[in-house]
C-alpha cells in the first residue's frame, strides 16, 4: 500500500488530502543517442541538432546533439507512474491533457533525467472518475535548471 509520510493512505477516496504535496521522484533514466534517434524516426523530426552527432559537435551551441523537446515531454507519463501518482485502488490512469508546458534547458545526449511530481488539484467527476493535475519537473542530473516544467492532467478510474 502507498502510505504518505504522515500516515494517510494515498487512494482514490483520500486523494484530495494530498493536494499540494510532493508525490515522489522517479529513478534516473538516460536519454541516450539511440533513444533520440528512435524518436526522430518515429516522428519524422530528423533535424540535425538531434541526429547528426558530428555536425552537432561542430556547430551546435550545446556541444553535441540534444533530445527533442517533445521526447523529454513524452517521458513524463512513465516517470510519473514510478512516483506512485496512480493510486493502487485505481484500475487505470489515462492522459487527459497538458497545461503550462515550458522547455527550460536542453537535454544533451547521454544525460540522465528524472521526474519530480507534486499533486496540484483534484476534480472529482463522479464516484469512479477523478481528474488530477500534477506539476512535473523533469530534472537533469548535474544541471541547476530543469529540462521542463509541465502541469499534466490525468483521469484516474476506480
């Protein structure tokens, strides 16, 4: 069971009590060139700053290739799940939307990132559905500023 540090069980029925609290921090994950290349192929965004390692070393202001902003954004869902944002008594958690997405620092190929998640708001739709808004801060190992900050919306289903 997910137990809050104050002794309250995190669940669909008690979720409002967690508004304003940090839900957790994910493990670090490496954003390597293979992941960047796969994302480029999948999306068709093959801009040289992402996929041309030699040119990026010579011409990029970052000294090498960087991950796509949308690649870093796409990591939020899986990394948020690691933090326990979906209570154990929820049968599913679905992406519902995004608010206030800001890309702050490029993620260089080979960098490690993790997600710090805070519950901002809860909107109870009915007994079985709850919309949660979370603040997601994708941190880069060794950097002062995060890669991005985004408010995400998820529908939790009991």
